[in-house]
């Protein structure tokens, strides 16, 4: 029983060493050309961005690099048990080419990929090659001793390590060296794991990036708290100056009416009509206030119909296209609704557009909203602007905002929010 167990363990270990050698050889054949091609194309495409050509080629090239990096992440998990999470920021697929290029170049993961490609074609190539060499090179020495030396000797001699093979005796010496080198074969799985750990150290998010991510999230959460406090103060002010004042005035009118009912019925009747109008105005203000907090149409019919209702109230011809798989969570719906509302308000006030297109699309757990107008362009995300407020609102939900607005138009604002 013990002998069978030992034999099984030895067989498993041998199979693992052989598998590591084969996988290392496969990586050797892929690593150098793949990394060299990806890095060269990326470098050339990014260099051509200032002249305009790279604006159109860079998204395609970097998308290919990301696909290659994700494939290597899969190999690292399946072949080495090394998990490397993919941490790319979402890219607006339907946005203008410049918006996609700008978003990709702003993503730290893009530059992390390019650094990895440089190392992968050097140190990564060496570690993958060594995991194959420590197994295959000793086997070559045994093959030379078994007779491979004869065809090799016809070419004028053959060096195996430090042994020059020219006859059977020197071939046996090469075989002995191969047997000695077999002691290094168990290193193959470790070298392959080292290759994948090197990949993880470069493709994985670093501590500095994680710290920056925490800082950004802290700021967006603080902005959310400040915005909520400001919203509560606005509601309090609107109630105090609007509906509350009208209700107080209506109460005073009713008191006066009560005293005039017997003395001056005509005046009481006029005051009664005034009180009724005050109640109508107060009710209208309360409805507007509630709509500003959470529109009833959003709660009852969802984001698509709520955005359509927004579009109907605009003085500009607006086309709405909705492709939603279902209803996102209520906070996400609310954030998306008010973000669209702010973007539309900016478009109507500042763009001079006579037509607006709104596209709502949900896929792969992301809610993507694009608002396009044919106005004069020149929209920027500057401090204190409406777009900056939209960016802060989306940042609370880990969403992103991209603006493409060249002078002369058109302007395309793309928003992406995780649905969960």
C-alpha cells in the first residue's frame, strides 16, 4: 500500500514537471512575439494621437492589448493558480472616438499593461523559457547519449554544455551531464509559477493606485454627504418660503372669513376664493417639490418613461431610445435621472442646439446613457459647472462621465453607472 502511494505520488510529480515544461514552452512561443507586437502597435498609435490618426487607431489597439492581457490572466489562473483581477475602467463603446481614446489613456490600467508588455518580452520570456529548459535540456543530453550524436557529429561536432560530442564516449559524457541536470527539473513548476507571479506584480493594481482609488471614493462619498445636506436645506427653504407661507396666509384668511361671515358676506366670499387659490398654489408647489426629490413617474414607471417625460417638457426636439433589460436599483435610477436632467438643462441653456438624442442602454451590469446635441460644442467639465456636479453624482456610484464636445459641435455626453 505504501509502495503504491509512493509510486502514485512520484507519477503525479513527474506529470506535473512535464506539464510545466510544455506550458513554459508554449508561453515562450507566445510571449515574445505577442508582447513585442502589442507594445510596438500601442507606442506607434499613441504617438499618432496628436496628428489625429491615433484617435481612431488607439481604442482598437488598446482593446486588443487588454484582450491579450485578460487571456494571460486566464492562463495564470488555470496553469499557475495565480489569480489576477481585471481592473479596467468601463469605456463608452458608443461614444465618439476621441472620448474612447481619452478614457482609455486616463485609465491607469492602460499604462500598467504597457509596462507589463515590456517586462513580459524580457524577464517574462526568460522565466517561461527556463521552466521548459530545465526539463527539455537534460532530456536532450540523454537523447545525444542514445545515438542522436551521430547525425550531429556529421556537421563537425556538437557541444552539449561544456562537453564536445564527437563520438560515443563523449556522447555518454553528455548523457551523464544530462542526468546530473535532471536534478533541476523539479524547478520547472516553480519557475512557471514565478512567471505568473511576475505577471501579477505588473498587471495587478499597485498599492499606490489602490490608495488613490480610496482617496477618490472618499471624496465622492463626502461630496454625496454634502450634496444631501444641501438638498435638505433647499427643501427646508422651499417649504418655508413657499408652501408653508401660503398655508399660513390661508389660515389667516380663513380666520378673517370666519369673522366676516355675518358682518360682510361679500368680502368673506372674496377671501374664500383667495384662500381656495392659495390652497391650489400650495398643492402645486408641494408637487413640484416632491418631483424634485423623486419624480412620481420615476417611481411608478421606471427610468425609461421618466426620461421620456423629461424630453416632452423640453423646448427642443428630442429623440429618446431606451434598451433596458430591467429596472436598476432605485438609487441608481435616481442618480441616472437627475444626471440626465442636468445634462439636458445644460444643453438647452448653453448649446444652442435644435435637436437632442438620448440613448439608454443596459448591458453587462452597466447602465450607459448617451446625450447628444447638434449645438455649438465647447462643453467642458470645469469646477462649479453642471457637468462637474454630474461627475460627482456619478462618482458616488462608481460611475464615469465622458464628454466629447469639439468647437462647432456636436456634443456627446456619455455616462456609465454600475447597475448594482
